[in-house]
């Protein structure tokens, strides 16, 4: 197992070799990725590969997004210091810890009880005091705390549930990877302006499907 300093070096190398070359330039976001120890959010046996440019399995068929994909989604989300963010499918809470350094408040939604418990413990261990872990079906979101300035999905969907789009505030942004039945996945930005939702593709991306979000109705123009 690598020592703490080696993990720190691996984290720095992740930022320099995976994020910066892929147009991740927001200094607040870069600082967040440098500060949050991804190795502490994966199973102990996988800490040595916590910073590789791949999705990492965290148990129960779930994965942390590839660092580059997560970083580019968050950069496109333009998370402001006063924003309320819904993190859908937070798994062990790594993404919520990152977002917590960018936003005012994070509502981190997880459907798996074991992962939600791990995420809650991680928030306490790492002093993340502006993120609340909620357990429930991912496709339903968490409307009681909304509407949200930003919603980020920590995995792919075949289509975005209308319930999540309905929880966007005016000016709100939703970021996810859309994985069609055939073909390459694509990162997509949904934005609500003047009460109207629009979307555009951002970059090619791959991610594992989130449970319960395999075939929900998409927003149609």
C-alpha cells in the first residue's frame, strides 16, 4: 500500500496528466481535485489504483466516474460558491466532497444503503460539513430541498428523468452522461433559462449506467 505522500503524488499526477490536458482549467475545481483524497473513497484493496484514468468499482455494481469525466462535467456546471447542488448517485461520496469545495450546499442522493452509509462516514471523516447524504431512488431526485442551481449525475443514463429536470431552478444546469442503446456515450448539459429547457452535447464520454435510470423518459423538444 502506498504511503500518504505517495498518494499525494499520485493525486497531483492525476491532475497534471488527466485533467489539465483535457481542458480542465478552472482553478477552484483543480484545487478541489488536489485536496480531496480519492484513495479514501474506494475499497482499501483498490487504493493503489485510485488515481488511474478509469472508473473505479466501489461495490454493489457501482463505480466512481473517471476523474476526467467528473472534472469536465463539473467545469461545465459552473458551480458557484452560493449554489445549491444535487449530486445524484454519489456512491461513496467522493463527488460530493469535491462539489462541497465549490458550492454552498450539496444534497448527495444515493439509493444503495451500504454506499450511503459509507458516504456519510466519509463526510464526517473528511470534515465535509456542507453535504447531506440522502437515501432514495435516484430517478426521483430530492425535491423537498430543491430547486437546485446544479444537478450532476454520477453515472450514465439512457435518458434523463423528467423528475430531475423539474428540480432545476431558473438558470439551473444539469450534467450527465447519456448512453444510447447503441453508440458512444456523450456528456450533455441541460440548462433552464426563461423557464425553457435546452440541451447540448459537450464531449464523448463513457460511464456505467446508474441503477433505476436505464429507461426513463427524456425531455423532448
